[in-house]
């Protein structure tokens, strides 16, 4: 049986994941709020986004659709039909 998710629900799950790791980041002294955000936090954000949102969307969409942009990035040109 295949699971289905609404994109809004996936983004909410991603947000929840970020909130859960904040106390750990504070304990590790990894800055996650501006100013001072640096690479380790960005890697964590990227990994959660691609694992939760990206993976579900890429596995649910037909191959003819353009894949999601990486977390924090956007496409400069719209997808062609």
C-alpha cells in the first residue's frame, strides 16, 4: 500500500523536524538563527528537506516533471511543458 502526502503536510513535517533538533543544535553550539548560521546547520536543513519533502515528491511524480530545486534554492527558468 502506497502512502500519500499533501505537499503542505510534508513541509509541516519538515518544519517539525527542524524544531525538534533545535535543542540539540543549541547544546552542540551550532548556530541556527541569523546572524551566524553556518554550514553544519545548512547541511542539516538540506538533509531533512531532501529526505522528507524531496524524496516523497520525487517518488510520487511522473518522470516527465522537473525535480524539486534543492532546499533554499529556486529554478531561474520555469519548467518547459
